[in-house]
C-alpha cells in the first residue's frame, strides 16, 4: 500500500464512523466600524508603532513625497538609479531616474539600495501592507533584497481588519504581508528591528 | 435556607476548624446547616492522579451522601470545581449514565463558599471583624475553573478591622497541584518559594485563600521558614467576630492586634 | 551556566525492541530511534538539574515575563478575542472531523498549481523523501526556515548523514545550531540563553565575526544578518515548515519576523515544505481567524512582520520547483483518541509555555522533546505513545493558565489528566501507588470505613508529640512533602465527628 493510502486509511480508522458535525461560530467582527478618516489614523499609528515611517500626501504630490521618503530611508543624495521600481508603479509616482525591475536574476536585486512598490491592500488594525506579486507590488524578491522599502498606499486600499482584507486577495497569488521592517525577538524576547528583510520601511499614504 | 455542608476530605481530616467556621458563618447569617454524615471525598485526587476508575465509587458515594440537598456549600474551590467539571465525566466514561445525570444535577446545586455568599445569598458584608493585615491568594481552580473573580475580595473588604494588601503576581500557582507536590517536589518547591517571597513582600500577618489544600502548602512552607506569617482560610476570617476572634485557629496572630 | 543542556537525544534501541508502538486501534506512534520526541530521563530528574541553574532560571523568568506582558496588552486590544478563540477551536475541530477529505483536496490544489505532494508515514520516511529530493538537485547544502516538524523528525541529522549541510536561518535556531545546543521553546528556541551567552557563541563559532561584537541585541542581529546573507544568495534548495495550508486553494502560509523565511521561500530554485497533516484549514476565509489569533498569542504583536503565502509555483517569481511533504509520524494515533485529539489543534504559538509556572522554572530541555511546556506535555506522549513519555503528563500542577492563554482553547489540563489515566491503566502490575489509591478509594466510598481510616490518620498526631506540625523527617512518600514544607499535625477529632457529637444525630 502506498504511504498516501496508508495515511488516509489511518485517518479513517482514527475517526471511525461517527464523525462530529461541528458548527463554526463566526460571531467575531467581520468589519471595522471606524469612519474612514479614523481608520487611516489607526493605520498610521500602527505602522509607526512598529517602526515604519509614514508620509502623507495628496494625489498630485506622490513622486515628490516618494523622493522625500527615500531621503528618510537612504539619506539625502541617494542615487536614483539605485532605486528599483515594481513595473506596475504609475509614472506619476516615480522620482526621476529610478530603475524599473527588468526581471534580472533575483539575487542580483541585492545590488539596489531601495525599492518602490504599491500594495494590494493595507490593514489598519494591524498596520499591515499586503503585496500580491502583481505589477504594482512587484515580484517577491524586489521588495525583499534592497535594504529600504518604500510602499505607496492609496486610501481606497485601506481596510479596517484582517477579515476585510482576505476577500480582496487572490489566494493563489504569491502574497507577502508586511507589518513594519523585518524584526526579531529572539534575544531575550526584546524586539529589534531590521534583520534579513529591509531594515527600513517607509509608507507614503496618498489621499 | 437549609444548607448542606461538604467539608471535603482534607478539611474534615486535617483542618476541621475551616468547616466549623463555615458552619458558624452560615448559621450566623440565619441559615440552617446540615452535615450529611455519609460524606467523604469528591474524587478529585483520584481523577487528577490518573485513577479515574477508582474515583467512580468515591463519586457515587458523594452523590449518594448529598442526594436531596437543596444547596451544597463547600469551603474549597478545587473540590467544587471537580464536582462541576469532573464528576459527571468520570461517571459517564464508566458507563454510569444515570448516576452521571444525578451528579450533574447535584453540581448545579453545589457552590464554593464565596460564590454562595455573594451570588446566592447576596451578601458581601457578613458582619465579620478581623483586625489583621491580610493578603489574598486566588487559588488556580477558584480563579480559572470556577471564575470566582473578585468575590472573595468583596467579602474581605467588608470585614471590619481588616487591612487588605494586594499580593504581587497573585494569579501564579503556588505549586501545590495535589500529587504534583510530591511527584515533582522540586518544581513544586520552586513555585512555592516564589509564592512565599511574594506573600512575605506584603508584610501581611495572614495569607488567606478559598482552598485549604493550597493554604496547607503555602502555610507549610511559611511555617518551615518560621516566617511569622500564617495561612488562614477565608471561612475562618469571615466567621470571626469581636466575640470570637479567629475561632479555633491553630496559632495566635503573629502581631497582636 | 552551571550545567550544559542535554540534547534530547533518542535512547538507543535495545536489540529486538519494537521500532514503534501502536494504539488500541492499531495506529502506529512515532518510531523510536529517530527524531526528537523522547527525552533520555524522566521530567522530575531533568527538572531538578534545570532548577539548580540560577542563570537559566533568571533568563527564563525575564523572557517569559516580558512576553506575557506583551501578549496581554495586544490581546486586550481585541474586543472579540473570545469569539475568535471559539471560532478557532471550532474550525480546528471541524477540520479534524474531515481531515482525510481536506488532505485530498489540498493535494489536488497543490498539484494543479505545479507542486508535488509526498506522503510520509513517519519520520524515517519523511527524512528519506527530503534527502532524495535534495540529492536530485545536486545541492550539498540547504537553507532552512525554522520548522517544528523538521525538528521533530531530526531532518538535519538525516541530511548530515547523507552529506548535506543544513543551515538554520532563524536567529534563535542559528544560535542553537552554532552553540551545538537543543531548542528549548517553540517560538524562541534559544530563550534559555541571554545576550552575553549569545555573544560568546557568535564570537566562538562565526567565521569572520567582528571581534569587537558587543552583546547589544541589535549588534547580535546584524552579525547574524551578515553571516547568513551570502548563504541565502547562493542557496539552491530551501526547506520550510508551514503554519497553515488551505485545502480549497492549495495555499501554504509561513508566519515569521526576520525575513529569513522570505529569503528561503523566494530565492532558491527548489522549495521543500514539510508539514504535519494537522496544519490544514479548509477554506481561505478561515485564515481570517488564525491570522488574528496567532501573532498576538505568539510574539505578542498585532501582526508579525512577514507572512508569506504561496500555492504551487508562480512563473517568474520564487522557486520553480515545489514539493510538499505531508507527515503523519504518530498524528493519526493522536487523532484516534477522542479526548487527546484536541492537542492536534495546536497552532504552535507557544503562549502556553510563556504562562506556564512549570515551564518558566524548568525550561524546555527538561521535557526532553522538541515540544516542551504544557502543549508538549500532552502532544509528545501521544505522538510517541504515553509509555515513552510517561512522566510528562504529570509535569503540571493543573493550574489552568495554559488553557486560558491558548488561542484555540485547547483544554490542556483535561488532556493531561486523561493521559495520566491512560498511563495508570496501561500498567501491567500493581504499583505501590496504585495499591494505595485503591485502598483509599474503597475507604472513601464507604462512610464507616472512611471514619475508621480518618481515626487511624489522627493517630499521626502522636508523632508530632504535641507540636502543631509533624516532624520534618518522615519516610517516603511523605518526605517529598516534608523536605520543604511542614505538615500540620492531625487534630484529635474530625469535623464530622465533632459536629455529630455536638449536634447529636441531627443532620
């Protein structure tokens, strides 16, 4: 008998004939009732609490604010060519001279100093940005290897809670949920920001 | 109200003054107390040590002894918790479905002392007088299985002359755990040491709780240290009045009032 | 450190000893001689050494109180925590009730997206599958994301014996691996080490480490980043576990903090994921519950820094070859126990460890298994058969803090009590303890006999010679009590006797 048949057979033996019929109570909060403006404040608060920087701007000021975000992350005088941009990021968000991801081998992306992407969804209550591997978010390695990550979030992408975010996502896309810069609590359970992933996360919140 | 008192095997055999205090308190509040003579044990120690088959006749005896009682009160959180959470399960597992139903019904009429006073009788001031500095240890089964919450504290706050001091890390287990205290004596002692350090940090004369077993553990440690801080069951404090301060306690207050 | 932690090595097999036990339904438990589910000595003995280690006690006390406070704060923020908890519990129960169907669906979905699913009856089979898959790529090293399942089966040792080097990339796992140590916590395997000890390990074992390295956690984390960076970039094969797998979509999820998981899940050409069969959730929507429960219970964060999800292979993004190994290794034996199966609901958050007064004082190594603490005390004995971990169900005062903290409301104390009974009932011979409990049972179920027994006990007061407490030097088993606590001398009369005497027959 194959291992597959064996394991499945064991499960059937273990469960026997009488399998309990379990009703799952779903009386937890499905939506967040905060007004939209307050929801954005919560997002900012949670992002900053986990040591991300947040810059807010109007729809016409995105490129300039992204440049300011890169100042924050890289220090003034950064090289535009050292910033890799996810291919779907609108031209109006890109500072002059940045490099679009050209599909080079993933490990070569480590040469870039910073990354600029959009997001698929942002979750206010947990301070989470979700990247979905699409053109706006870029492939996963793009937002992983450069040490500074700048994400542009539009207000329409912000939901209150986790249950509101999942229906907006494709379960088969390569998803990355990002909540603050990479961190560890492995030494005496004290949180230290910045290990293998980007050590700096700057969020540009538009609108 | 006619209240049947379940002393528990430990209180009955080792610290009878706790049951006596419970009886006097209930009588003072105007209730009739009966003590079913057939009572012995709730079966908890057997169940928790792995002897659930051997617990079956013990539980059956308990159900028999208290059959017909209107309300059962006991000065022990963990025994009442066992009555509520274990007795029927043990009987059902042994195929004693009829008896299990009786045990369930009896559990519905069985109360831990502080719950009975606050929830059933609706009193928090029981007219007690106890001029001592006291700290309260919320025992695990009272806290987490019975959810007695702050009922004991409500009762203690209403006691005249009593100074209540908060116990640091109060919700941490004292390390008793029934046969755990013997099977894992070193770990149990390490937990007890921390509990005693917290008790002594309050400079209380008396550490109280709703479980005689945990108090025997904490008190046994404090006595070995000759610390001067004693353990006194909640029932004994609530039974105390100006006329009979700390009835039948084994030791006198460390600091004279 | 005054003692060196003992690697929970497997006891060597006696010649002719059975490789694995079975449950009453004939379902095999995890085999002996492989993996890390069994200690080499009973819990009380191992705990005694740990309790003597003052540095260990200090490290654990500091770490667990820190994480308890963090967890309490973020759980307190969630108004519907109890509802989420009950939903999590029910979701897990409903998953187990249809586990076979969900696994078949998961297999179908993963295969449809370019992944390959393998089934492993036990640790040996899983190790063989993974070794073969790595060998097929020609690689002689792999990078690993922290995974309890691969710890459980001893995968690193199996790879090593096949000439393949496994690099642990989680910071705590790296500390443990470099220190030639064993993990002692589910979430923070190096919780027993403080910063000074970690610095010492790094200075001693990391090639090219800055000799000026301080014990500042940030500096230590940066040293780990530098040490692993090149390994990530050159790795061709990664091995991970999984926190969740969604049956209806074939989505796998890894929840982490440092980004080492993302490195492993994104950069290598080949990804091999080893997952216990119980890690499933039926639908995508179910993750809305667990993604709220897990981070707050685990690291005490609203959300962990990174959660990666993938299904099969995505062209142009991440590994182009994906293998999923579904592991039994005693889980079906656990499933067969109607009381004990709840232990399979565990989402490995480790909240129960952090609130456990026993774990806090004895540390994880005392449990002998990769699954320490309260959940380990119910999971390990079930995976191996209770006789192979017979001391673990007793390693608890039944205080119930674990049950309160568990995000899926596993009634750990009740399972502990159940396993104690399973152990007692498995004894072939009458132990002195069993004889005593039987006698006591007879006495406690017969009032006349009970009163005689109580009278006999009251004679003990003569040993006290009029003192309020018994002498400290009593024979065993009473000595285990009187070594550190006084025992009150029994009174002349029991309460019931006194009451009956004073109030007559009135009752």
